[in-house]
C-alpha cells in the first residue's frame, strides 16, 4: 500500500506552547484527515480537508491541505493537558482507499 | 450516542488458539474495517467489508479472516494465534455516502496478547 511519512514521531512540550506536525507522501491524495487517539480509546476524527490549499480550523486546531496534494500540516495553539494523545494523519486516494501515518505521540508537561 | 463496540478490552490467548474478536456498530453503516495498531507503525488495515457477506483484504491479511453475517457485526478471526499477532486491534465503521467514507468511527480497541 501507499505510505505516509508523519513527523515528528513524538513531542514533549510545555503547557501553553504551540505544536506543529506534518505528513508527507510520494503520492497524491484527494482528501487529508487528522485523527486523535486519547489514551485507552480509539481514534476520533478532528479535521477533514478536501481541496488543495484548504485551511480549516477546529477550535485551537488548524490543518492545511498542501498545494501539491502530497502533504498536510496540523497546528495546535496554546496546548493544554487534554491535548495529550496520538495524532494520526490519513490520506484518501482516488480509489477511496485510506492510508494512515505512523502517528505523533504528544506529551504536554505542566 | 453513536457507538462502535468491541467485545473485549483485553484478551490473553495461547499460541495456536483460535481467537474471535467481535465488533458491533449501531450507526447502520455499510462499511466496516479491522486495523491493528503497533507502536511506530500506525494503523494498518487487515480486512474491510462494504456490505453483508462481503469482505476484502487489506494491507496485512495474512493469518486473519473475517465474517460479516449481519450489517452491524464484523468479526475478526485468528485461525491459529501466533506471538507476532500480539497487538492492539481496532474496529471501525463508516458510511459510503459522499464525504462519509473517510470519516471512520472507531471502537476503543482490543489489546490482544498471545503467549
């Protein structure tokens, strides 16, 4: 299957700091998504992006669909303790197959 | 509250045992999926189903089979469990309608340990 390179693999940040993570691919995707997995739970959809260049916000979260359609970025502003978890990017191709990144483990220190 | 329910949170099995992981969704979704999650490898698709009695192999189907006899239920079967199948297993469902396919609803996962 296709592969997504998600980075960083893990992050340790202080409460109140901003966070950035990204995903890149050698293939074009028609849809980019970001999911969050809280400890002990399944992933939950945060943001879905459908057009190249699209910038979408969900509260303190902002995600962008890269112009080349081969990358996406997620930013979290003013992090809080409940932001802890694993963040996954996912891309959907023209065959409507979904590929997930390897995840970014976020730890927020008080 | 819409839900995907996985029958067990933790399972411990012996090598060679037949293992059944059950998943039920109450959203009337046509699509159901089984993923396994391993540290550093993300979510890898094992099998999926777009309709009752229909199944398709995902990226890592070896050693697994599935059953979908009813729309709401999707079972993952390990015919003869091996230690390399120790993992977190996640079930998910989605709607095939426009902009629904990619919006997966996940269960809480089953942590399987094979000894």
